[in-house]
């Protein structure tokens, strides 16, 4: 087993995105904005948080959506 396979075996799960969205919807979080706000603390888990994420997306020419 190589490194990537070992990591996937330990931490991987199939359809993780679907499972996350279904759990959020089960909690009454349904709109795109609500989902973004709910996941922001995980998504922005690095130094400077959300402001750094916004700077990176703007620098990369990415737009909301």
C-alpha cells in the first residue's frame, strides 16, 4: 500500500460532499448562502481566516458562485 492509499484508507470516505450537504439540510441549512456561512469556519481554517481566503480568491481571479 502506498502513502496515498494509506491516507485514503485511514481518513477517506465515499461521497463525503453529499454526506455533508445532507447533514446540513437535515439541520435546516438549505440555501447556498447558509451553507457557505456554516462551512466558513472549516473552509477558512488557516492564518487570517476568511479575509485571507477572500484575498486568495480575488488574486486568482475567482468570483463568487
